[in-house]
């Protein structure tokens, strides 16, 4: 079991930066990887970024590559999503997720077993 809690969302202007945090508790050390997904109103859930817990390999959606950075702090059991040069189209609820194994691609939401409640990010133009 793992419990995830996101924080750091808010209202910002286009071009600003935000850093989201995902604090994990439980059997997080045994997790294969962590990911961030987002969902805007009326839209499907979208992969944003992911990181392998061991080794730290990272993966990004094309829409955020070069602007967002995912990282982890093993000692704090926390995953971060640094979001720079934010755009209005980045507006969504951002959720972190944990995968127990590598049964699926990191960009596929069904590859994840545990989810946080989400945090709202709103980018005004």
C-alpha cells in the first residue's frame, strides 16, 4: 500500500513557474516508478511526466518537454514536478501516481496502482 498527497498547486500567470510536490507514505521504497498526470475539464486524463524510483530515468509528454522537470528525493519519499514557462493550456488538476511494477508504459494510466487526490493548477493568460 502507498498513500500519496499532492501540494503546490495554485493560480499563476502565463510564463510563471510552480513546483508541485507528491509526498508518499507506505511501501514507497518498493515502487517501480512515479508519475504525474493531469486532467482538464471535459478532457481525458493526460500523461505529463514519470520517473523510475530506482535509477531515476525520466519520461515526459511532448507537450511539456523542455518546460517541466520531474525529480525525486528518496530520503523524503517525495516526487516533484517543476513547471516553468506555464501556459494557459497547462491548466488542469494534476495528480501523482505510483506504479508497483513495470507491467505497462509509464505514459499509460493503467500502469499505476496508487493515486493522490490531485491539486489544481490554473494558468491565466
